[in-house]
C-alpha cells in the first residue's frame, strides 16, 4: 500500500524520533562547550561564509539552539507534527522536506539578516513542517485550524520578540509549503520523478541564492578583509 504522495505506508515515524535525538544530542554538546562558544564555531555567520566558504554552517546551524526554551518549543512541534507528516510522506520524502526547509530558513537568514549576526536554530525546519502541514492538510482535507493558529501566533511572536530570526522562520515556511505542494500535487503518472525534479529545483534555487549573496558580501567586504576571494 502507498500514501497519496506515492510513499510506502509506514508503521513507525523513525525519522522524526531520530531528528529529535540528533537535535537534543547537539544541544547537549553545545552545553558542554558553551552556548555562545558553540554558536561562534558552528553557527551561521554570513561573514564566515563569504570570507572562508563556510557553507556547511547553513546546515550545522539548523541543528543548534540558543536556549532550553528554544529547543523545547522546536522539539515539541517536531514531536506533534512530525509523525503525521512522516506517515503521509514516508521516510525519504519527510527527510527531504525537513532538510530543504532547514536550508531554506538558513539561506533566508543569510540573505536578509545583518551580515555581522550569528544565527542558530531548527526553527526554519520547524516552520517548514507547519507550512507543509497546512498545504498537505488542505489537499487531504484534514482539519488544520490548530496548525494555522499555532503558526500565526509564532509568526507574530517572531516579529515582536527581539533576537528572534524571523527571516529564517519565513524562509523555512515558504520552502516547506512549496516542497509539500510538490509532493501532494504531483500527478500519479511519473509521480516520483516529478517530485524528485521539483525538490532538486528547490535545492538548486537555494544554492544559487546563497552564491549570489556570497558575491554581494564579498564585494562589500573586500576593502575590510584582506585576501578575500571575489
């Protein structure tokens, strides 16, 4: 049997549990090193990407958190929404959704945040899950009222509370909704191929966007960072 998106029916949402375990393990590592110290090493710092090519921080930062409250909220949403989405999408599509939304949030932060700031958090991926739940829920005729309320509250809170990277929230939300649309609206004929091509296109757009931002920052930083490549 298969789900409406063409994925095999699963019994246990192992990916959700694994992602929670990874995020918690990384947070414990951060605590052992120091929250600020770990952010400086593995967080998304635009200058580090532009000057040193540290593109890997776009993903490493998405598994880090800045406080107990930060990780508690993100893991709660992942625990609540992850299993349902994983059962709809299957393991591999759910992984693709989570990672692309995480990257989308990080790229949005890279492009639109102050280049001197350091960003950490799985919030891009989490907002991506909420966006995906809205799109998939509408398509499959689920009741998405509670998700819309949760999403609205947290979007507003992100704008009002200082220090929250709302750009990552928006980026993850948009990418998550887009990826979900690719999955649930792909026609039955050549469904897997269309979904693969669609997700690949999203990935390419995100990577190109990051490269364009790097070029802009390199041009801006050249007078101040000797030896920076442009």
